């Protein structure tokens, strides 16, 4: 099944949607969308409020490794890799794998974990600087929805192009009106978000055959 939650080991975050809606001024949104220090390591109003390694990706890596039957020397790409936390955990778990990461944020790449920093570069999801069929697994967690629809579609096609078959993305979505309203209150940076059924219609239309899951504001 392409619709699969491989992130269900993550701690559940309790979100205060009303507080976020009150605090979300145009200036906060402008700062967040720069994907700089304010977004990662500034005030919680602007984004993460401190984007720190806490080992939460270890369990996800284990899950992906077995779900995709990854060989020990797998080539893995993370799009929107931030500071490289997940790629660090891949490298710890599978020392012979090859990791690559791209992110639009010069700040995040500059602050990346030393273990993976040499393998990360600044770039955009919709224009991947890699040959066709380069990776055993392409991952993009909560990142491509930050692009407007046309460029989000292009990103999905780029993921398809550089993958040898396995890919996994998560994007902002809702299943009912309450989740829709929560998401509208919560989003700072996303440009493309829709009902899960709309995403599921879009994927085959633009030729994305990989797996997917959702960021849901429940
Ligand atoms: C919500 S964060 C997720 C980071 C990481 N994947 C994680 O789950 O911890 C979104 C990430 O997407 C990156 N991003 C935004 N626009 C992008 C683009 N056009 N291409 C690549 N990365 C982008 C941001 O800089 C940020 O690191």
C-alpha cells in the first residue's frame, strides 16, 4: 500500500492551534518562510523553536530499512534534510550506505551535523542535481508542500526521476473540516496543502508512484 505511516514512532506533539493563529502575523510568516535561524532556532512562533537532534529518526530508519529491504550499501537521498538528523541516523545504522541531502536553507546546511555535512548541499526539491535512477530510496518529510502547486508537482516528478523505485514523502493534508481548519491556523510556510483524496488523485496524474503519508493537524 503506498499510503503508509512509517513515522508512527515519533512522539505525538500537542499543538495549540488557537495560540498559533493569534501569533501568526504577516511578519512571523515572512520570517518563517526564509528558512533561516528564525525558523529553525528562533522563537517557537516562527517555527521549530530549537531544531535539535534527539534521536527520534533512529526508529524511522529501522522501519524504512526493513520496509524497503535496503541493502547495506544503499544510496539514500533526503530532500528537505534540514540539519541532516535522519541521514546521520542512516549512517549510524548502515555505515556502508551513501547519504545525500539537499535543503533550500543555507542556515540548516551550515548548522548540519558534522557526520553528514560533507554530503549535504543547498538546493531546491524541484530541480535536483542528480542523474536519473541514482537512489535506492528518496525521502522527503514535510518539505515539498512548501512549494507552490506547480513546483510541488515538479518536485514529485524529480523524486520519481532520481529514484530507482523506492520513495517516501509526507505532506500537509486533512481528512475532515476540523483538521482543515486546524491546519489553516497552524501552517507558517506551506504553500500546497489539500484533502488526502486530492493528493491521492494528484500523484498518479503527475506520475508519482512512490509511497506517502500526511502531516495532519489533529
Ligand atoms: C518542516 S521542515 C522538515 C525538515 C526535516 N525533513 C524534518 O522532518 O525534520 C521543512 C524543510 O524543508 C526545507 N525546504 C523548504 N523549501 C524547500 C525547497 N524548495 N527545496 C528543498 N527544501 C526545502 C526547509 O528548509 C526545511 O528544512
